[in-house]
């Protein structure tokens, strides 16, 4: 099974290019308040060097569909990651109506007691291509560097995607939804997270940084290498995870 790898929080072209050269499938650009925030002009200037080399995904928090659409058009983004609960589901519907399958849509679920219900609501709405499971710390929507409880989450929100018997297996749409693991991942623990969660994809920001908003190219390469190696392990396919969070 192929693993989708996204390097998020890019603020400089050199960092984005290093991620592409390391083998990342997707690059994330944060258009919301964050130490990794970028503006439209900055990302627009990067696109000639990145177009066609990786998916370019804009990350938005509580932005309107109109604002996001303008950013997609100007920057040539190929995907959008939405934060914001029920509002983001409405935004996803508007974006899907405008862009259809040409724009990959991810919605964020922060792991906790409500995560399973949020996942079900997203699947029921039917507008998103994947759900990204992250950690919320205080008012921060992402980039916290803090992992959630992988062992618990494996049975509650990731099991349907990996084929493990669970409460969602009776719902084919829910079972088929792609899940991306995020929150506190880094080169040192990504293989363990993959072994436990068996996600469709992984996402990292702070775990491969030299400083907030500045990537460490060696950590980026090591993250991608270890993630790919873990996904190639027969245990990833057979559903026999080992290790713990």
C-alpha cells in the first residue's frame, strides 16, 4: 500500500523544494494565524518552481469559501485543508460544488471524545477526500507538536480504514474514508505511528523544523524515508501493529 506524505508549514521555496526532492507527495501552506503563516503573494511566487512536482495544499482556519477560492485561483493550489467544525463542512460543500474532483479537500478532526462523531458527519456530507486527524492544544488548530493517543485512536477512528473489525465496518463509506495521521509526528516516531494507526497518509510540520517556519532538510528526508519504510513493512498490510505511542 502506498503512503501519502505531506510536509506542511512551508514558508520558503528552498524548504518546499527540499521536501519535493525528499519524495513528499504534498506540500502544505498555512494561510491562517501561525508561526508558519504565509501570504498569497509568497506562495504565488513559489508556484512556478513547484507546479506539477507535488500537490500544493492551502491550510485554512474559519475562512470563507470565497476567500479560499480566490487563494486557490491565484496560487494554483491543488488542494485545501479545512479547520472549523460544522462551518468547514459547509465550506467544503461550496468548494466541491465549484471545483469538483479537481481540488483535493481535506477536513481536520481533532482527536478526542467527539472525533468519531465528527468523522461520521464529514463522511455523511460526502464532500471531502480525506480526514486529517490532529491534536488540539489550547486554541491552536494545528502545528502543536503533540501526539494524540495512537493506541486508542486506532480502534476509534482509524480502524475502519485499515480493515480491523470495528463499529464502522458496516458503513462502506465510513470504512473507505482516507485518514491522515498528524499531530506530534517526527522522524523518531513516524514508523511507530504508522504501525499502530495504519493511516492512508501522514502529515508533519513542527517535527521536521530547525525553527518555527524553517525546515531542517535532513529531518525532512529522514521523515519521508522512515515513513516509506514503515509503510512497506508487511505488518502495515497485514494489520499486525506493534509498539505504542
